[in-house]
């Protein structure tokens, strides 16, 4: 069943953290490694979902703000932060409507697994770039455009019904060019293939048939310092 992004994540919020999501499985370890090498004091998580990246950063003592368009996903994130005693400023906001923050406010921004749902990645990246301080970093992760071009989609199953969320067919080059056009310096571009998905997260025949198909795209860039 096709559902809108808003309705889909409203439904998915109750089970999202309990599923074996192959994208999350390959993305999170790389993100943790990348951010461990960065000096971060004031971060923004755009499209925080159930708060997995916001929680990771807050555990380091980083001042953390996190936004998402889904009140249902935010409710899960807030509950998790409360249980851990972490202070995170969660706000409901949509990237497509513009982020409710002043320019150059954060020294780090992460945008995890969400741009594939938006038709205008150049506009979304511009808005993310706007709120990052000169010299700050942007980390973008997403469902790899090659996998979407292959025909794979964002799906989940709940109570026996399979739901399909909207995905826009962008290109890898499109992501990179949008960032370059803003003046960003590319620091890491990582294409994670299906063969790196842990056992049990996708059917074994998929791993065997498409081991080299890129599943996740991760891009780390730095905003010019302005000097």
C-alpha cells in the first residue's frame, strides 16, 4: 500500500526501532566513526526520526537540537532521551518548509536517510548549509540512488500490510553537485554495498545476487571557513 511520507512514518514510529533495517545497520557504524573524529559543540539533527543520531551526539555532551516532520517519531525520540536523562531540544519542523533557525547557528549538521523522500535535494541541501557555521561540517546519509534506480524502495510491514513510502530518483552525482555548488569541500564519499549488510537483515539470496549494488550513500563535507 502506498502512503505519504507523513502517514508512513506515523504508522512506522511504533515499530521502527524494533525492525532489522539494513540501511540503519550499515549506516550507523560509519556515522559513529566519522563523528568521533570531529570536534562538535552545537549540533543539529535534521530528520531525526526516533532520535538515534541525536542521542549518540548528546551522549558525548554535545548541545543537541533535533527536528522532524513527524510528531509520532518525535514522541518516541523524546521518550528515549528522557529515559537516558539526556537534554535534547526536539522540534517539529519540515525541511521543505525551511528550518526554524538563524543562519550559521550550528557547527555540525547530520541529515540521515531522508533526502530520498524529497523531490528537491538542492533546495534541501541549501537550507542545511545555511544554518551551519563557517568551518562546520555537514554529514548526509541516504538510501543510495543506485539502489532506488534498481527498483528498491522504502518499505515496511505492519500487521500484515506492506507499506511503501515515496522515493524520488536522484543521482549520486546530483548529491555531490548540490554540495559543491554551495561551496562545500568534500571530505568523505562512501558507497556501502549490499555485501556489507550484516546477516539476517536481508534475504541471503539478495546478498548473493546483488553483492556490489550500493545500498547506502554517506557524504561528509565541510563548509568554507570564510577566511
